[in-house]
């Protein structure tokens, strides 16, 4: 089994996910950093995801017996050591050498699931072979249902217990950072090609580690089934041709016919959509605005989550993502009704900066944060945390 050496931190000792963000910014070509870090349009929702979560305050209480604290929780039939799931991150393997494998190993060590993206660089089979617990799998419902069916069969063959069906990509939002970095320019545009090339060659450590040391740089889940989409250069054409804007709740029946495990839909913000998801028979929903990467000027996850939870009650399990940077953020989301929280950028920054060791560290820090928050809010088990653990019931507090 291949082992990966962690990269040395660039002049600082990282202590938080945001420290790893800075290390990733220095290490990665700008086009890759901005792809992971950026959002849609003016990025108002991306910023609100973080800002609104900060405005939710924990309720500190003292003189309780909190000598025993349990951060574990049961999610979709699995016992997780922490209420955390590593979210699917497309093109993750461009950030570090075989990054999805490194992140999956870190997740397994922490006792939490890793979610393989349809557009990961490492294939579902490669990731599954690197760990003893199978990964979750994320799917877009594509026009070519035969291809989607093949992907589902591959995920089931490696034992994936949970399918995350991403439903907020009927159309792709405009990501202006990608435009400015010439990522979405025509491949034949000379100036764009030169700009991208200069950006890449200015990062020799990344070139040595990823393009040279991390080959093959193909979409491991796509290359055999989708001609022309085996490399990052063919990704946009494949997206434009295959993402299906005609999908409705009726299509959940087709997914159920081809998937035996737990089914979760990712990308719900509206209480009415949450009720429709429950009626369609899914096992769970992820309250998410795609990390602010799709439609801008929509509610942050922190703002949307309580209403969605109230709309579905215990009919489905509710998870959430968006703006989570610390274990305190995780506790806030759980208190607002999420069974567990997906983290994406936090692990992407960490793996870009220090590989598996970085992801392990971020998860260790979040675990310590959660433990502290439990003790100082008078809680003994994260599974029992509710809105009583929040100041003023969780209503966001205006910042000066």
C-alpha cells in the first residue's frame, strides 16, 4: 500500500482549517485554488454561509456534570465517531497526489465517512481499495441513464452504503473566478492557454507532486464510460452535455430501482422541497447551497436549516453543509437540527497543504472543538444536542 509523505508547512504551524487555506493558497496554482475556494457570481452566499453561522451563538452553561462526553452519532445506519462527513469535492486529485485516497484514509482514521465525487480524479475502486470501510458515493443524475446505472453498480460493487444524489446542478452557476483565470475559455484561445500555462509553471512543487507524481490525472469514474471526458480539459463539454435539467422528484423512483443502499438528496434549501423529498421516499437530505457555488443571493445554510428541519421533523435524516470551518460550527449545525455535517473546503485546503496528515489534523482539531463545546454548553452527548444549546434559541446575533 502506497504511503504519502506530508508536505512541510510553509513557515507557520497550522492550527485551524483557515490556516490550511492560506497554505493551500501559496502551494496551488491560482486557477486551482480559486476553483476550490470560489463561489458563484458575487459570492454573497459563499460569504453568508460563514458569516451567518458565526452569528449563531452557543449557550454557555456551567456547573453540570460533563465528566463524560460522547461525540459519536448514528447517521444513516452507521455509527460515526464524530458528526462529520467528508463532502464530495470534484477534481480533488488535482490538489495533491492521489488526494481522494489520502483524504479517505484520514477520514477512516477519524471514524467518519469519506464521500467519493463522480468527478474525482481517483476512481471509486481506487479509493475503496485504500481503506477498510467503503466510501459513500455522490452522483449527478445524467441524461445517459445507462452510464449513471453503471456508476451505481460500481459503487455498490465496492460496498458503498450511502448514495448522495446532488440535485442542485440542473444548470451550472457562473463562477467568475474561473472566468478571470481563463479556466472556462475555449481550449484553443492562445492567450488563455498561455495564462494557464504560466500559472502552472510558477508552482514547481505542485508540478512535481501532482502532474508528475500523481498520475494518471484523469477522471477515474468517467474515463472508461464517457469518451472525451477522461481529462480535466474535457470536463466542461461533458457537463454541458450530460447534466440533466429535466430531472424531477419522479426520477427518484428510477434511482431506487438501481440503488439498494441509503439514498440522500443533496442541495435542498426550501422547506417545500424538503417535504417533497420526504414524500419521494429518500432516507435523508443535505441542506446545502452547494457551498455558494451555484445560485448566488440565496439563503445561507445556517439561515435555511432550522425551517427545513421543522418542515420534515423525523421523516428523514437531515444533514447540512456550507460555511463550516471549526468543530464549534459543527455543534451549531447539530443544535439547529442536522444529524451530521459535511465539510468540503476544510479538507480540500488541508489535503492541498499537507496531504493525509493535514486532513487528519483538521479532523483532530474539530474533534477537540466539539469536545470543548459539549463541556461548556453542559452537554454530555452530541446526539442529544438541540436548540437549547444555542443562545436565544439559535437566532443569529447581529455583529457590530
